[in-house]
C-alpha cells in the first residue's frame, strides 16, 4: 500500500502547553547532560529528504541538523535520502541499508515490530515527557501485541472522500454539499458521468494492496471489519455482510450505472494524477493527499474538494485511519537508539508542540511552494491540534473553504485503525476480489470473498 | 562412414602421438611437479590472471546460487537469524492457490508467444532478405523496438491500451466500426495484450539472427529449386527452413526459456492483475520476496526460483535430446 510519507514535511498537530515546556526541558536537560559528560560521539543515519528535493529544502534540512548537533555535541547526524515505497522499503530492509531512523506507514508498524524488524523503543519512549499526551488510539499504532512500543506516531490521517468541485458544478451538483450517504455517492457519480462524460466514482484497483485498502475502508464505512483479534491468533472475516454490500455497490456502479470510467488498475499515485487532471469526480484516499497532488500533479486548487466518508447507519461504522511512524533500525546500538530518540523528538515531535518550530516549518513550506494546512488527525488530541493550527494560521495556503466539509465533519466520526494482523497481506488478498468485481460482470462476490478469506487466514497465521 | 571412423583433427593428433610421435604431455603450466617448477612454468601468473574472473564469478554468480539453495531451505526475513525448515518452503509454494494460476498464466504466455511471436520474426526476416533495395532500412526498422528501453515501451503501450473509446487502439478500431476493447483492463484480454507488446518489443533481435542465418543459405539451392519448378512457398519450406533449422531450434528454446521468465510486462502493465489474470511465475517470485513491504518470504521466493530453474533445465535437456537428430542431420 502506498502512503504519502514525507519525512521532511512539518507536522502541524499541537500538544498541550505543558508538554511544550516539558519537552523543551527534556531536550535541554538531555543535551546539557550529554555535553557535560563528553560521552563518545555516536553517529546516526536518518531518513531525510525525498530524492529530488529543492536546494532550499536541503539547505533547511542541513540547518536543522546543525542546530541539533549544536544541542547534542556527542551526536553526529547524517541525512540519507529516503522515500517510502513498498518494494524499495522491503529491499532496503532485507539488505540492511535502511537509515537508523526512518518512517513507515501505520499499516506496517506492528507487523514489522512483531517480526523483530524494528528496535524496541519502550524503555526510551516511556521516559519522554510527552509520552502520556499521545492519543491512545494513535500510540497503539506503534505498539505491538506484546505491548512494546516499536515506533513513534508522527502524523495521522483519516480516509476521506476526494471530490472534484468543477465536475460537480458541471454536472449540476452543489460543490458545497458533497454526498453524505452512499446512495448519494452512487446518484452523484451517475450524474457526473452522464453530464460530463468523466469518471463519476473511481476505486483503486491495482494489484499493489491499494484495492484491498480501499475495500477495507468501505467495509468500515458500512460497519464491517475484515478481521478480529490480534497477532497470529486473529481471524479473517472477509466475507462479512458489509464487505458484500460494499462490493455490490461497486459492481452496480461499474456494470449497471457504468460510471467508474475505463481504467480499473489505478493505484494511489495514479488516482491522484487522474483526479488532478480532472478525470475523476470522486474517489477515496487519505485526507492528506492534497500535498501529493500539489507536489507531483500540479493540481488546480480550485477543483479540489474534501469531505468525510459517508457512514452507513450502523453503530460499528467508522472511518479507517492511518498515518506515519518514526522507527529505528533493529541493529542500532543502545547509544544509537538513545541518539535516535533525541532526533525523533527534535525533528518530528517538536513541530507538534513548539510554536516557534511549527512556524519555522510552515515558513519553509511556503517558501518551497508547498501546501500548509492540509487536513490531518491529531497525534495528541483535537484541542492541541487546533492550537497548532492557530500557530500556523497566517501561513495556511490550502483552500480551507473547500476543505471545510471534511474539517467540520471528521471529528464527529469514529476513526478506526487498520486491521492489526498481517495488514499488508490482508490488503493484498483482497486486491484480487476488487479487481474481479471491476473486470468481471458475473463475479460472484460471496464466493470471491470466501476464497480470499482462506488465503487471508493463512497470511495471518503465518504472520506475514 | 561409421561413427568410429570419424577422425577429428584433435583425435588425429592424439593418434599420431600414440603411434610413436611425441610423448604425451599435459598442457604447459599444468604439469605436476614441485611448487617451484609450477611457478617457473608460469602457473602463478596464470592463477593471478584467473583470480579476477574467479572472484567475479564467485561473488556474483556461484555464491548467490549456493545462497539461493540454502535460503530455499530456510525461513528468513534477512534481519533475524534464519531457521532451517527443510522442504517446507517448497511445500508452501506448491500449496499456494496462486501457484497453479501463475504456472497456467506463464504457460499460456509462452504458448501464445510461440504461436504468434515465433513465426513473425521468421516471416519478417524472409521478406526482408527477399527485398532487393533498402534492406538495411527494413532491418533497422525491425530492430528499432529492441532499442527502446522496456519501461519506455511499456509506458507507450499503456497509452495505446487505454480502454476508453479515445485510446489509441480503440480509436483505430472505431474507424472500422469495432467497439472499444478493454485490453489490459479485462481478465480475458490482458494476457494476450501483454503477448502482443512483448512480441513487438522482442521480435527485432530474432529477425537480425534469422537474417544472418539466411545469408548462409547457398543461393544455388534456390536456383536448383527454381529449375525444379518450386514456387516461393516451396523454396521456403524445402530450402530455407531446413538450411537454418539449427538456428530455428536454438531460437525456439531461447524463446521458451525467455517467456517462462516473463516479468517486465506483467509487472509494469498490470502487476499481475486484473484478478491475477497476468500473474506469472517470475512475478510470483517477486511478490514472495518484495510484494509485501514488511519484507517478504525469501525462503518461498528462493524455493520457487529453484523449481523454475529445475523445470527449465530438464525441459532444455529433453528438448535438446529430442531435437538432436534433427539439428545434426
């Protein structure tokens, strides 16, 4: 599954004022202590900018390294180019060439930790002054089945309905009133295709775990769950009634309404690309994909609209959440882990809790013509999130009005973590079900889900 | 002449030696003796010259092969210590529901490539060899797709295969009244679409091989055939094909081995979809190893790789034995 991991992007989620002072104290104390003892120098390689970053961004990053090294004279930091993608990450992981500090999506955190592929940070994390401030649901994403903290959440998002305001207008729909039910989504998609000839609703259908990811999102929105339990004892439940309902809806839109276009192999990046090119009326992806659409696809901001995912009238219905974790290589020495924790605090966490740092990062983004104010979910809590948003308010350059349906609606919705056991494998097993429904008019949804359930259970039991 | 009567230059030399000629001597430098004499005879310098080659082959060919065999018997994520699991990986591969799908798709790809992709370069080569002018231009045009990097070619063909009515191929079909086709977006047409692109991309190299082989055909045979009243088809069937049969046999086995290892097209076009309709054995190996960002099942990937190697080795052996008499006639 592809997530937009941006190690350099500042994260604007705030924390309590108390946490700010505690954090500053902790960083300062730790630095002074280190300096006074003159401990031997420890070197850490850290995930830095994505390949192809601008000179200004590189200069800004180097400035931050210099500042960190000044605060921590016994630590030397080397920035390493890093861009998370599934296949490259797997190869780097196997080859042992990952930097000491890197980022992974929520999707992978627990499974990597349980497979011994991330350093155990528990004893280090619990000493952090802001540890207790974490949103319990968010820190759970970096905690394995044994209760060990194996990664630190640095950003969170919720799945959202991305919609093209221009196509809504052209189809005679109100762009300020995006659909609030799945029936409305179906009706609006049909109308968009009929009136504009464009794809009304698009579903990621690539064989790279994204199709399964979006199907799981739909399942949650209808009130279902793809698995129950944790670890290798979890049970796959792919053929739940809500999954059938979601796939039936896709089948109707694809084969009856014929409003899903002609390309059923879109992935995360290509969906963004097609949407930014004005070819898609609606699709589901993370609330933060606008950044990628600006960076990679040169989207016209005026067409962009974001709304919460409609939830079915079911008490279990919820929005699938995700995010980014900072983690440490398992082969790191205790000294390197300690240094890595200081770097994570400095680089990833201080912008969440430190006004000055938050403003500085926002200024850098604006200078690099990058979006500021893209909707995310609080790593700590909603109040702190709003505080941090107020810090960077003068720098926000995203079309806030067009994001207001999401921003005003998301905190009323229940955000649910991704399936815990064998997450990527579960998504992969569900990929072919979605592909079958989108490419075979006679697809037998129930039997497809049952077959996938068998392989899914096998994936869970093997801990893959 | 019986087989025992065959006297090659080498055997003649040996025969001469045995009949009282020079005493039998091992090649220079390999004569056993004291280390000093071995050095004096240039053994050390030969070894020094061999070392880079031994190192390169050892490090990049032999060691990975040995490692692959060992890994196929292990469960490992290459981070934690590996555990020996015997033949469990092989068993897991065989029982994987995707395994028969991948084997079937690979066989179908190889079959389609053989039926359509194999004759096309031959026909093209025969036609090019028959034209009297601009032969070089036609050869260059035939070879041009080979020069295009595979990734670029696939991206190009992806636009051709756009399933909307505005797609390149669908627009052309529309001109002759044929409705838009789904190409790589449908399970039934995805694999043949991949074969089509693959044939286009790879035929050029085979055309050049055939053109080279055709230059070796004795023109007098064609003249003799013409005197006997043979038309073009009979000339091709009775003269051209028998004359280049050794090349034909080699290109066929190379094509079968190549298509059995098809990876670029399914990976770049469809990633094995839709609904595993283009999942091939090589892609399954890749998926085992790298399809999961958590770090794959390298043991299973190694096991399936070995199974593919073993199959192709046995197949090649059987093929070469079965066609030996034909190729040596």
